[in-house]
């Protein structure tokens, strides 16, 4: 499987940093952006960039929900025996008339967009900035540092996600990712 493109670019990170990247930062930025992008995709359940998926989904009330958005094209819908199923498509939903709510269908569809949501780009770029700017003490694994002199005392406590300096999403970044998870209501099938 080919590696997915990063959800932010070096230029996005430079815009957040407000300065150019150092030679060391430039050498690391692609790996950082790729890791953060994959973590964000995993947490959000969305790919964001164009792709194609084949999913097996349960039918509810002759409807099937497709999780990746936006849906760009539905190329095939087949039943459990591999027979083509008639369908109509609207947004994230397929209507599969005559297919019972106990049945499963396999759907192949294209999804995503060249335009990644700005909040996703900004979150990934800012998370990369945080990795690049993690204090050397936190990178070494120190959780707290104190310095003192005759006229001053300074102390710092580093966030647990910053320790070690690896590319990780902060708790706030995880909340943003979760906000992109596909939500759907329940479909109740019954007779009146």
C-alpha cells in the first residue's frame, strides 16, 4: 500500500513557526509530518485525501452509510454472493432498494478531496511546530527542571506528550481529530 500524503506541508509549518526551518529541522520535517498525519488519520477515522475503499457494510432500512467523506463516486455494490445490487447514492448514503436489513453489501467507492480542511492542516502544522520547539530537557526525558540564583528562581514542567521529543498528538490535537469522526444516527426498521 502506498504511503498517504502528509496532511500539512513544510510551508504550513513555516507559516506557523514564523521563520524558516533550520538545516536540522528541514532534515526531520517530512518524517514528522508523515507520522503526525497518520496518527491524525487513525484517530479521526478519515483519510482526507483522495482514495478508494472497499467496505463491507450492514444494510439498515434499505440504506448503507459510507464512512469516508466526501464520497466522490460509487463504482460497485454487491451482495454477500457477489451479485450486483441496484443503488442510488446521495451524500454519505446509499439507497439499496429490496435489500433486507439483515444483509451485508460490499461497496467500492472513491472519496476524499484535494482540499484538506484548514483545521486539519493547521492542527498538523502546529503539532509539527511543537515537536520542533520541544525543549532539549524534555527531549532528554526530564519532566521538571529548576534553576536558581541569589535573586531569582525559575522552574519548568514539561507536558508528558512532549517528553522524548517524538512526534505525537497532544490531547487537544486528539480532540480535533475525533471531531472529524463519521457520525450517523440509528435507523430503526419496523412496521406500524
